[in-house]
C-alpha cells in the first residue's frame, strides 16, 4: 500500500495529514522549534562579532587621572591592560 501512495505523496508534497497540522500540539511544537531556530541564529551571529567591553564606553570616575605606580609610564609593568578579558 505504501508503495502505491509514495508517488502520489511526493508529487503533491503531502507528508502529514491535515488534522495533524491543524492540531494544538503541532502548533506548540512548531513555535518551540521557531524560537529555538531564532535563538541559535542569534547566538551564532553573536559568536562571530568581536567581543564588547561595556567598561570602555563609560568613563570611570574612580580611576586616577595619572598613574601612582613606582614603574614609569612606558615600562608596561604598571598598566592593567593585560588583565582585560
């Protein structure tokens, strides 16, 4: 029986019965799949973008205007730029 319906199914594009497609369970399942797909796409896009440091956007009033380190400014031992994520 399936062998006789296979050409009919592929020609018309009928895979699932209409009663299943219009059911509440199928609607909920398709909604979950749609949300999952959007979230996966957003995470993949966010992974491709460069990392953002919000701390660089805001001026920090508690940071000193000049260094108080015992090391000179250009030595590289006193700056904390190596610790940024």
